[in-house]
């Protein structure tokens, strides 16, 4: 049972796009009428999968310490969220700031995951052919 649980978690992290679809289908049972809340809650839950997947793919491409890249990206997103909220409202509301930070992280890490997977494929194919 423990091996199945570890296999399932690793599958969710390795393929976050399929995980997002799985989470969406599961949450569809609870959010029957409100599709916007369903989509936002699905993205909120799958953000951590995209962050961890980006980290592991980046670690596979560059086997040196890549944790600092992840931390710096999250800090940059946090600072951008703070600046955008300050410009818009002239006041920083912590809950709105965290929601904006989390959703900006989701968008950025979906894009970064796709880029790193494609870059990893290209690097491994050129390494194999060389």
C-alpha cells in the first residue's frame, strides 16, 4: 500500500497536466453550478504540483543546486504582487495579496514547466545523437 501511495504521488508530480485534469474531474462533483470557482479552486490545488514538477525537471536538466532558482522566482512573484496591489489600491490587503501571488505563481509555473520539459527533451535528444 505504501508503494502505491508513493507511486501515485510521484505520478501526480511528474505529470501535473494530467493531475490538473484529475483534480478538475474530482472537484466537479462538489462544484456543480459554479464553473468559475471550480476552475480557480482546481488551479489553486494544482499550483503546488506545478512548482514541484518545475523543480524536479530543472534538477534533472541541471544536476547542481537549483533550489535557489525556485526561491528567487517565488520572491520575484511576491514582489510583483505587492507592487501591483499597491499601485491598484494604495493599500495592501494580505488575503488579496496571497491570492494574487498564488494565482500568478500558477500561471508562471505552468509556463515554466512546459518550457523546461521541452528544453529537457531537446537537450536529451541532442545528447543522445551526439
